[in-house]
C-alpha cells in the first residue's frame, strides 16, 4: 500500500509539479491549498504518513497550522516536512518547532525525495520505539 503524503501548498503550479514527482515515486498524494483545508481533511480522513507544509499561504498559514496541529493529541504525532522559501526557516527552526525536516524552495526533485524518505524512516523508527502501530 502506498504511503500517503498530505501536500499543503497554495501555489497551484507548485502543488501540481510536486504531486507529479511524488506520484511518479509511488506516493499517494492528497492536496490542500491552505492550513484550514488541511485541518478539515485531517479531521475526516485517516492520517497521512507525512505532511509537506508550505509556510506562507492565505486563510491559515503554516505557522498557525503547526499551532493547531500541536494542540491536537491526534494530530501532534504526525510528522511535518516544511517546504518554504522563507529565509528565516531552516532545519534548526524546524527541529525547535517539532517538525521532521525542512527544505528551501525551490528544492530539486532528488533532494525532495531524499528528505521525504528520511522523514518517513525517522517517523517509522519513532513509532516502533513507542510501540505504536502504523
């Protein structure tokens, strides 16, 4: 069964390009155009294996999405890979905010796939250590 990635990205062209790359690698990709759509999806569907999160979006941006995610016991455990062009956000910021990783836009396909693979493996190891099935 394919691993599911929730791609939260407001730029339609960017979302389409990333979706194609990810689908070609065998991932099931669900798209949300902002944090509010992502939270609505998460409330109604099984949890994805990884959330790919843009930070600058209308309606509910990445910062506020992360705040809402951390408030929910159900959502707080979901790994998040931040993908942003925001210069103040890097791996250290992501670590400090409980994110699995961080990539700067525009990311090369190989770099994106490598980081997704690393985040998914890290999440699986954490779940095994906690005795939580996935």
